[in-house]
């Protein structure tokens, strides 16, 4: 079975009190809930997951001998 993830870009939503930060993935009909966090720093790290996965795949390809060298955006 191949693992999949919710595509990025993931965003932060902060509740009115500032006590709860939600990580969401935008969809055509609104947003898909990814995680709840009590600390904004934790939410930011989780929200960066799609970009971190892309960077890891990029580096893995280079290590495995791929010739893919380009600027990551």
C-alpha cells in the first residue's frame, strides 16, 4: 500500500481567543482539517509538512543518482 497525504499548501487558522490553532488544507468547498494545536509553533511545523516532504524526496532522488538539480520553490 502506498502512503498518501493531503496535498499542500496547508494554512493556519487561529480561533478568536488565540488559544487554538488549526492546520487546514484549502479545498474547493472550504478547507480540510489536518490538525489542532495549542502552540502556534507546532502548527507552523505541521503546516510545513508538504514542503518538507517535497524537499526530502528531492534530496533522496539526488542521493540515489538522479540528475535532477533545480531550484526548489
